[in-house]
């Protein structure tokens, strides 16, 4: 038994010695790396064993360097925006679908909201809330960026109404397709899944952002407040975010997170309406949803109006798509209706421009503005009489969002600006940008805010 153990130990020692001192013939002389490592004449002066050992060490170091390089390469790819990394690493381009432009629109909207909040905190940037020419009446200069259409690039509320309308469409489109195909069992399963997951998707990221903003940021950039104060701030902010049943009331204490509870409550109402109208005929379904849109507007609930409008657009788009597939290949119809198509194109481009114009509705002193004072008297009375945070603004920007998005569906050429790789990438990160931009501005944006002032141009 002792001899057996000794023989095993000797075999192990021999293997270790051969591993540390490999014979020269183990290396393939045709291998460029081996030749370069073994061709140094200085190595042979050290002796045979030292030469072999040094060669092994060099090879090990080479492989270690390659491993570190590979890890660094993976890290660079991971943090590089997808629209850049896909140029070099993607096996095939991203597949676009019929509604991909909505992702791009949502991405641009999130960036505009961040820019709006960056500008609005400076008193010198009050021009963002007013239109061109208002300051001229007071002997002050105006800003060219206040002109219609241009000012849309700096306004936050029109982007929020776009968010709500897009949410109404996206959350209901698949359900509408299932209803129209008669798959009511799958519809029930889909709605159950949507209802269950909606709260987690909406609330968990903001709560993480609140913890980052209320605890981590103060600890990094200033003397932190007492621990109990930070915990109570997190609890108060989280409770406010999760209090959803004020419908579309603007809770100013939530800053940019005021949209989250509205998004949740209107989503739940949307799912209820979808289930309620799922067994109706198409015309009756459109009629009921249309009545709900009118009723929401008459009640002053602009966010509910947008979610119901999203459902209405989803139904009409499904109908149009079915008819388009039925007429595909019928050249006689296309040639006969060509002149009508041109008129329709001109009509929808006009609708798009009207929507962009209304999106520039100002926050302050609209009654004396040269470009919107004629719009203000047509505001529904409920939005003027009800106490709320800029309700006329939210009504008109809701109308603008409906006009713009419906026009985009009808004019594919206009969609191209929102289907570029950059736009699609911004759409992928839009919710993250919306949630964290305030914390970023608090932490590193103070100096930037002080320097951003366009003044009078």
C-alpha cells in the first residue's frame, strides 16, 4: 500500500515537472507566437530549464493580456449605445414594425422633457413659458426660439401628453387584434398579465430613482442629512407616487414623477374598458369609446381622454390595416384612387402642422400673445373654471398629440425621422431618461444650469 502511494506521488510530481518544464518539441515551430518566444538567443544562455520556464510564463502572460483585452472589449460594447455598437457588432439590422415610429417619438419626447426641466429652473429662461412678442409689449426683447413650431423643442407638457396617448395605444393594440380575431380566451389571459405586471413596471423604477435621489446623491455631493430624515423623505415620496386615485390631478410635490400615478390609474381604467367592450360589434365598440372620449373631455379629465383616444386609434388602425391587406395587389383600385390619395396626403400633412402649432401653447400670458390669443377663447369651460395646474395648456396639448400621432400613422414619410437608429435607441431608454434626469440635474447639473441662458435673440 505504501509503495502504491509513493508511486502515485512520484507520478504527480513528474506531471508537475513536465508541466512546468515542457519539452521544446511540444511547441509547434510553425506557430509564429512560439517561434517569437523561443528565438531569443539570450534565453538559451539561462539554461535549458529556465528557458522553457520563461517561455511558458511569456505564453501565460500573452493569454492573460488577451483575456483582459476581451473583457475590456465586452465592457466597451456593453456601455456603448446600441445605435453605435450595432454598426460593428450586430449580425443583422434591427427589425422595424408598423408602430416603431412611436418608440422614436417617445425617445425624443423624453429628451425634450429633460431639456425643459434644465432650462426652466433659471429665471433668465422664463421665455420658455411664453410666446414670441409678449415681452415686446413690456419693452423687453423676445427670443426667436419662442416662435411657433420652434418652441415645441423646449416644452415638456406636450411631450407628456404624447406619452399618455402612446401608452393608451400600445397597451390596447394587441387586445384590439385579439378581439377582432375572436380570441376572447387569449384576450382574458393577456389582460390578466397586463394588469398584474403594470404596477411593477411603473412603480419599481421610480422607487429606485427616489432612493438614489434622496439618499445617494446627498451623501455624495453634500453633507448628508440625518438618516431618519432621508428615510422619511423616501417614504413620503414613494407614498405620493403610489397614490394613484386622483386620476389626472397634477401633484406638483412629485416634480417630474407626477405622471406615474396618472399613468397607472388610467391604465387600469383602460383595461376595464377593453374588457367591457370586447364582446360588442366593431361599430358599437367605436361608438362607446367615442362617447367615453367626449365624456372625459366634458369632465375635464384630459389624461383619461388621451388613453381612450389611444384605444380608439388602435381600433381604427386595425380596421385600416385589414382593408389594406384585402386590397393589396388590386392595381385598378390604386390607379383609380390616386388623385384621392394625393388629397388625403395634403390633408394629413395639414393636420400634422396644426398639431405641431397647438403643441406650442404657452404656459403664461396666453391671452395677450399674438399667436395663441385666438385659441384661448375656444378652451372648454370646464378647463377654465376648474382649479388645476395649467389645465388649458393640458387640454390643447392633448388635442395636439392626437392630431400629430394620427397624422403620423397616415403619412409614412413623416415617420422616417422617428425610425432612425438614434431615435430607436432613445425610445429604448426613454423611461430611464425620464426617471433619472432630475437626479442627474441635482447632482451634476448645477453648473450647467447656471450657464444655459439664451436671453433675448
